[in-house]
C-alpha cells in the first residue's frame, strides 16, 4: 500500500509547481531506488543470474566492462550483492533525477508516471537502467551549445554503452542535433510506417542472420562475448508479440505529434529537440525487433526519454482545464497500453503479475 500511496500522493503534489517539488521528488526516488535494490532473486526476472555472477572477474566478459568492473569492485571490497544492487540503483536513480532536473520539467509528474511504467520493468533490467540514466544525463548536456557540454555528452554516451551494449546506438544522437526539428519529425513519423512495411517483409522473407551480424559487431565493440549475441539476440521474434510493441510505439509518436501540432515552437527548443531525436532510435527499433524481441528495450527507453519532454510540456504549456484533461488522458492511455504490452497483468510464467503484487507490496503477506 505504501507504493500506491506514494504514487497517488506524488501525482497530487505534481500540480504544485514550487520548490517543494525537489524535496518530495527526492523522497519518491529514494523509495523507488529502495524497491529496486532490495528485490530478492525470487521476485524479479534475471536477479538470480546477476547475483550468481557477482563474483566473476571483468575478464570473464559475461557482461559489458563498465558493469563488470563496478560489480567486481564491490565484490573485492567484501560487500554482499544486496549492498551492490541497492547502491547501484540508488546511484542510477539519482543520475536520472539530476538529468530530469537539468531539463527543467515537472519532477513529480515525471517520476509519478515513471513509478507505474517502466519502473516495474527496470527493476529487472539492471544494466539497461544504468545505461538509460547515463544517456538521459548525456542528453541534458547535448541540449547545450558549448563545446565542453558536447564533450561531456559524448563521454557519457560512451560510458553508457559500457553498461549495456544497446546504448551504442545513442551515439547517433549528436548528429541529429544538426538537423532541423521538422526534418527529425519527418524521419520519425514517416519512418514509423516505412519500417513497419520493411520489417514485415524481413520477418517473412529475410533470414534472421542478417541482423545477427550487426549485433555481433556491437558485442565485439562493447567487450561482451560474441557468442552472447546469438544466444540472446538471434532467435528471431514472434510477430504477434512484436505488434503490441509497435502499437505502443505508434501511440508515443502520436502523443509527440499532438504536442508538436499544438505548439510547433517546441521543436525550436533544443531541450525538446534532443529528446525528440531519441524517437529516431525507437523507430529504428521496429527493424531490429525482426531479429529478436529483446530489442523492445529501445521502445521502452524511448518512452522513458520522451516522458522527460512530456513532463516539461505539462509544466510549461498545459495551462487550462481542457488541455490538462487531454494531457492526462494521453498519459493514462500510454500507461495502460504500456503495462498491457509489458504483461503487468499476465499471471503466467512470462508475465509480471506475480512480481507486480510482490514488488508494490500490495499484498505483503501473499506467498507466491
């Protein structure tokens, strides 16, 4: 019940646009970081695997070098895995909070929505969440015009893919900053439909091995075992499952389109422009999903970054009851579809319902 009360209270307080937001948002992320870090191996996908390899040296190349060196450092200090996990999530959550604050959006709006989705997915995605936090911080520097800001941004982007190899694609984002906002909009909106057609053709007529070669190269650069590229990202994907992700992505693109059409000047604002450029990677993910459903992470991450812009928009442009209703209706639709696509309510082995109930402590005495 604490989880639900925290989310509801934070949503209520998000309408109060004053300095108290900083304190309340810090309390919220501290609680979320605690939930993420304190989860036990039996109540989250992959947690047991991370605990199992905690003592492995970076030379094993089981995961990316950034994550392996950090975890092994904690291990050599004699600290248990639980301490490392809690410290890791606390640091990543604080980095994400700093990034959102640097963009100037409504902190409580952002983290209240984030706490519903994709929070309960990121509890499992340890390395991905670290990467996302670093990319978000990189984007907060990339919006600047000074050379030193861009140097910091690029260094953070390089560090990010050393925690999750998929972060390598975000190195393309600085190049999009040289394009006009309207050009990026055309790439995103037209690319969505074009790549849907191309992906359908690839799924039925092109061998999966084509995409495998691209993944193989990425793993080699990131310092992971090349064999992992095939075991994790080479099995192809079920198109019936992929359709759900494509629908969710389409809704994110539509929400962006609605805000841009209503307020065209936002694409002249470098803050919105850099966050919107992330959607180019999310749209490209339509093609990658033909290789493996595991690539859905780019769509989820696209929502995480877009949500920063949506929180900014709510703070700066949602200024009357009608627009407020539309804004929160759109956010509610995204949350409902997102949680359905990511199986929050599915009780089967591949679903998250059992974890959702435990992690949110809705029924703390229920033994799964």
